[in-house]
């Protein structure tokens, strides 16, 4: 993967709009550049996933280049904040690493037409890294039960037998493990805890949650927060969207009988073999990720991040602008750009078709 990383995702909130508009003026047009191509104008405000932050800068730049009269602002406050803001009408769309929950779907969506709801559009697939900062330790291998023990706090030393038995010959220090986790309402935490609940239930006895379930270690806000804390803390370990891992070392994950390296392709394969969640509206494409999928190169510790939009907007002009932006995000060009800049996995052709059909249904 050719991955261009930003120094800190939190910076998007401060310079995002400036970066989008200035980059847009200097890059080649995105999408259909023919003279009869539809162009868009107006302003979109999105709030949400910090994991999606680099991709949103990339997508916003591409969309604004092709549509100079359009502005896309994105504030990476976190998935939970994004969904809350979207439901209240404070954001035109949300970025979220977790789909809308049933209790959220029962609420009134202020920006949507009366008696209509938000829908989940999967637009960003990314592996979650188990990233660590231990001097001299390379090629760490971990199974789900050991990861669960570390992040629950029952495995506290780097040279614990549970780690040593999987890493013959590795230089494991006799040092305390410093766990770093998200402090905010995080879709990355939701996906991480879903994986552990599915693969290490004997150890991980907490229900999947967007808030970290155990009182342990150091808490930091957002993707950039956990990346910075881990980078500055010796003998630390965290879970993080791969796009934010920077120079941290990344562990191999035991999948079935083999240890696999993190790849976008491995994450994409799992999603392609996972069904749409039951009980959703026709155009709501929440994915029921198969966390126990174990093909040879599968990487089931992943997140699917959604663009959450209204099925029908109260403002028809806003609906058209959202449709235009979402269409670019889900397009082959938009997905390729995110893959190059954020290391994400493009949507499969089948899922891309479903997303395109759902976007076309927006009113």
C-alpha cells in the first residue's frame, strides 16, 4: 500500500476547511470533467470518525476540485459525536465507524424530512492495527486471547508466557505493559471490542461497546491522541485505525492457524464475505462483519466506516449536494484516492453497486 499519513488527525478540525480549499485549487479535477458533467455548489458540514479523517480530506479535495463552488467541511470529533450531531441537525452527514443503533434510529432526525431516518452507507474499510512501542521488538505475534488479556489488564508484563510462547526468540523486556485506549465514544473501540468478544469470549467478558469497558492504562482522544500517546510512551500498546499508526510497530494477528500481517486486502476480503445486517431499511447498508472469518489472508480485526445521510432531506438542495458528494466518495475514483492516501480498502464491485443504488435513492 502507498500510504500518505498526516501528522495528527486532530489537525483536521483546525485546518481541514483550509486544506480542502487550498488543495482543491492545485490538483487535477476529480470525476467526470466533460463539459456537460453536473456540477455542485453549496456547503456541506460533516462531523464524526477520526479514523475516516484522512480519507475525508482526500475526498473533499477531489470533490471541490471538480466543483469549485462547493465546500466540504469535516470535523473529526469521533463517531459518537458525529451520529449525535447528525441526528440533531448540527451536521449534514456523519462519519461513523459504527452504524446507527436501534435506539438512534427511533429518534427524530432534525435535518431529514418528516418521518424519515438516516441510512448507513459503507464507504471506508480499514484494518485496525495492534500498534506498539517497545524498543527492539519487531514482528510481534499475538492471538485474540492474548490481545484480550493485555487490554483487559490480566497480562501485565511484556515477557509474560502468553506472549513469549508465540514469539520464540523475540527480545521481550521484563517491563510493564502500558495500555493506551480511546477516551471518547469511538467506533474504533466498538469494532475492536466486537472482534475480541467474538474471538476471545473466555477472556473478554465485556459486551462490545463504543466506550472502553475496563479501567486500565492511559486514555486519549481520537486516532491522533492514541497515536501520539503510544509514540511518546515506552513499552506501550494500542489499537488504532491503520491510517493513523505512523511509525509505530504493528503486530501480526493469529487468524485460524496462521499469523497474518495487516493488509487492506485482508480486511476487504472479510467485508466481501459478510452479510448486510438484518432488520434494516432497504437502503441502509450496515454490515454484519464476520469476525471469525479465517481464509488464508483474511484480517478480521477491521472497521467499516459509514457516511450516514438522510434517506430524504428536509432541504432538497442539500439532498442534491449530499448525493453528489456521496457519489464521488463511493466512486471508483474516490475509493482509489482514499486507498492511496489513507491505506483503506476499496469497496468490492458488489458492495459498490449497492452503495451507488442507495445513494441514488436519496431525496
